[in-house]
């Protein structure tokens, strides 16, 4: 059954109430999981306060700063989990970043620094978090990350993020092959465009959403809750035979040729 009672779930990537990670955290909570939340710390602690207030109703028992570019913060997050929970069952990787300059104009103008940063935050971070989670997933587990169609097909302006998502989807397969022997499953959800902090900063996102509403089989976009429900499925025993996969939660958009 879809019951996550007794499961410990770490959710990364909540920035505000529009974050996909927020939709996932709410659905995992509803299924009975005990939550841990990480946030990207900033100097003034504004992010921390905002995220802390938002997640309070979900009663997280772990709440830690975790900038995935900092190995010490990753280590300290999982040290806290080891102390408080002793084990981990679910890891949600729901973060990405590329410099704004990198997300418009000619892809060939991508700088070495921009490429490296986008791939570090958006792709390598899954490897480093999975490595830290591995020794704690002693009773099996489920790792879920978020990807986008721009990692398999060219989407105008997605640019270096497309390369990061392609690498992320391949990370999923290599991690699934390695961790399968300890009954840890690794999957990705490829979500259709949703208005969030990250996507709203992108020029033309509203036109993209309108296009999806015209073309997708379901004639609409998807919600954070729908992505959260798919993630909950991938974290539950209902998906016990599923690993190394990319599950499209995009109202069917990806099947269309015109
Ligand atoms: P969001 O802005 O709400 O979430 C992005 C998160 O990444 C933020 O919480 C931010 O703090 C975090 N982050 C950035 N750099 C970080 C770092 N160095 N360390 C730790 N955290 C960091 O936007 P979102 O749309 O909910 O994005 C979540 C995921 O969903 C991303 O992987 C994105 O690529 C993916 N996705 C989004 C859409 C969409 O249309 N919104 C579609 C498909 C996939
Ligand atoms: O993965 C994403 C968002 C990724 C993202 C967005 C930003 C904007 C603000 C990563 N880094 C940044 N950096 C910023 O400074 N999506 C799938 C949403 C998205 O982003 C696009 C899209 C879609 C869809 C960018 C260009 C074209 C389409």
C-alpha cells in the first residue's frame, strides 16, 4: 500500500510555496513519512526563516542548511540524520542552478565557469548526496530527482541546463545499477513546465506554458501536487520493481511530434 509510516525522508530544494519540492514534501507528509528538510543558506538567514515557517506544519525533525557546492555542509547534514534517525529511507533531490547569462542566447557562448557551475549544482550534487545517503540506507531506499525534457531534446534557451539534465539522467542509471544490490532504487521525474521561483526568472516561460496547454494530450500543465504524488509512488513499495527510470509527469507533452 501507499503508506510511508515509519519512513524517514530528506527533501532538498524547497525555496518557497511554489517549489516542486514543497509539493513533494506535502504529499510525503500526507502519506505518513517523517520529514527532514534542507535549504540553501544565505548570509542574512532570510531563506532559512522563510523555509522554516513554511515547513512548520509538516513537523520536520531534521532542518539543516545544505549548499550542495559545499562538501562540509553535505557531510554535516547526513551526520545529523545519522544521529537523529539512525537510517534514511527516502532522498528527494529537487534543485538546479545555472547562471542567468547561460539561459539565453547562443549555447556556444557558454563559459567554462558557467558550464562547470551548472553541472556541479544540478548534476554532480545527486552523486554526492547519494554517496552520503548510501551508508544510511540500510533497509533499502528510494532516491528521486527532478529532470526536464530539455535534457533529451533541444528546448530554446534551456542551453547548459539541458546538458546538466542529460548528465543527471545518466547519473540516475549508474546510481541505480550500483545501489540496486542494497535495494536502493533511483529514479527521475521529468516534469512539464511549472511556474516556480526558478522558472519564473526565465524569459518566455508563460508562452511555453501556453504552448503546453495547447499541445499536451491533457491540454494543460501539471501541478506541484501531481509531481508530489508521482514522487510518493516512486518512494513507496507500490513501485518496488522500478529503478533507473525517467517517469514523465508532463500531461503527456513528450509523446507529441507536432
Ligand atoms: P525552485 O526555485 O523552487 O527550486 C530550486 C531549488 O534549488 C531552490 O530551493 C534553491 O534553493 C535550490 N538550489 C539552488 N542552488 C543550490 C545549491 N547550491 N545548494 C542547494 N540548493 C540549491 O524551482 P523548481 O522549479 O521547483 O525546481 C526544482 C527542480 O525541478 C529543479 O531540478 C528543476 O530543474 C526541476 N524542474 C523544474 C521544472 C519547472 O518548470 N519548474 C520542470 C521540470 C523540472
Ligand atoms: O530546470 C528548470 C529551471 C532551471 C533554472 C532556472 C534558473 C532561472 C534563474 C536553473 N537556474 C536558473 N538560474 C537563474 O538565475 N526548468 C525546467 C524550468 C525552465 O527553465 C527554463 C525553461 C524551463 C521550462 C529555461 C529556459 C527555457 C525553458
